[in-house]
């Protein structure tokens, strides 16, 4: 499991759970259950990190829980 914060919520519009990773721009996944969306987002995080490394982009250091105003 990655150390990045993952926010999971239900989307009525999509009829699925959505997982977003705030520290990795554009990194998100969906799934029919909380378990499936968590599994899916871990795959997407790994792919995001791999792509960033291949393209020479900066990879953010996981900050843990983020504070929102």
C-alpha cells in the first residue's frame, strides 16, 4: 500500500465509489465497492509514479493526512 492520502466517496452521478489522491494530480480511480476502489487506486498510484519517473517529473513525498480549510 502506498503512503499517499486517498479520499474515497460515493458518486451518485457515476453510481460508483471514487478514490482521489490529492498529492498526485489527476490520480483517481473508481470501483463498485470500497474494497475494489481501494485496490484500483493502488494500481493507478503505482502507474502514476512509474510514468512520472519515466518522464523525469518530480515525485511528491507523501505527506500523510492533509489538512483542508
